[in-house]
């Protein structure tokens, strides 16, 4: 088993699987985190999983990590996938499973398309949300506040049974099956919440270096209304494409991140204020963070591009994308998940769902 990325999810996954008796090779682009783990004698995991996991192999070499691994879990933020696409294409075989944990938005579409362009035919799947709701509490310590009951989809969709079987052997009973990766991409709750939370709290983030609780204190009534508007645009896109989806409040309740009573209010503000498992999550320490680079560049930008194909208006998504670009001096429309990167540059709106289901011809 290989785990690519030693961030929040990668460390949580690697530690959890190791404690379950699975041999794990953990790979990270930078050796600094790996050295810290090595010096600490392993990863200390607390919360929903508890123990000290001595990882069998720590390496910066992707080829070393993935060699003979049945499953290769990729836990890096989606914008980092272009860095790994070439090495994964060169070092993995068509028999290995590339499991994007979580892979939203567009991770499987991008990576599956990119590896096929290089001559491979990979087995690729992604989750609707990260397997472990987690935060690093120290250089070699990760706190897990939830084992997320998410969904898994494959690209192309016909591979879902094989993908689910392999992942279920690692984390039994945690994930259901989804019809297509597009269904999961359109259920990316991070892209619904984080852009508004970051843009609306930009000065507070800069002044305090994120020293506030982003889901509770950073999601007041006004910010929550913006989040709700993004959610309405997302649901409208899913409806036109005929892709099943849940509202944000229902998705939060389903994942255990808010109460059923709060979800029944239909209010994003109420649901976030009642979200006990996420109530102590701090805001990012700066605007140079995946909450913008990933959730705008590879979240909102994907939806905006799909919405243009489907003739669905997305004014709130576009406003947030523009403001996020100004804040970080990044052209997210150009650097994010374009139709070209998804392999959809030449298709029409009516072919979006078929492409996501069947893969490239």
C-alpha cells in the first residue's frame, strides 16, 4: 500500500492503516515532514483513531513508494496533481488502483485523462470527501475528528465495483458507491463553503493568521447567505445535467458534521453553527492556501466551466473566483481545472455526463 502526500489526510490514512496491520509506504514531495515523522518514531494519531504508528517506509521517491503496491492512495490537494501526473503515469501499472482521497473536484477526470494521454489505462477512483476529517496537531501528530462516511466513484464508471472492493478491504464499510465521478465533483462541499469563508474573512485571516474558528465564527449570517447562493447554483447545474446531489445542509448532516435538527432548518448558517465536529477547526493562517487554490481553482472553476456547457448561470461562483484571484494574484480561470485538463475541450453540454461515465473514447 502506498500513500502519496504526508499532509492531514495522508498522515491520518497512513497511521490508521498501519495500526490495522497494513504495510504502508508514505511518500511526500518534501523530506522535511518525513524526517520529523522518522525522528518521532512514527505518527501519533488521536481522536477517532488512537495510537502510534511506525510507518514501514518513508520516501520522497514516487517509484519506490508505488512499486508492487496494490493500491496507491493520492492524498495531495488537487492542484498538486499536475506535479505527480507524470511520475504516476511512468511508475504505475494498469493493474494498480490509483485512489484519490478525496480527489475533489475533478481529480479523477484530470488524472485519468492525463495518464491516458501518456499511453496508460489506469484504474482510477475518488472519494466524495476525505476518508479522515483530520488536522495536523504537530509535525508528527494528527488529530482525527471524524471517519467520514463518503461515496466512491470510478473513472470510467464501469470500474467502480473493482475499485470499491479494493478500498473497502482497507477501510471496511466506510464508503458507498456513486454512479460517476461527476456526481462526486458536484457534491464537493468544500468548494461550496471555503471560497466565501476565505474571501469574506480575508482581512481577519491576514490580521490574526487564522486564529478563529472558520466554520463557526467565520460563517456569520451574511457569509452563510453567500455560501447558500453558491449551493443553489451548484444544485441548478446538477439538475440540468441530471446528476443526483444533496444540498449542503443535507450533505453536512449525512457526513456527521451537523445535526439532523439543524439540517431540517434548511439554513446554512444554522447548520454550520450546529456543526460540533468542525466547530474547533481554525481558519487557514494565510490566503495562500488550498481553501482558495483548490476549492476555487479546481472547485468553482470546474463548475463554472461545466455550467457554461450546460447554459447554467453562476454569478456568485464567478464573483468569488474573480475576488479570490485578486486576493492571491492568481488567474484561477487559466490555472485551475479547465475543460482541456478534463479532456472535455471538444465536447458539448449534452455529452458531459456520458464522458464522465464512459471515459475517453
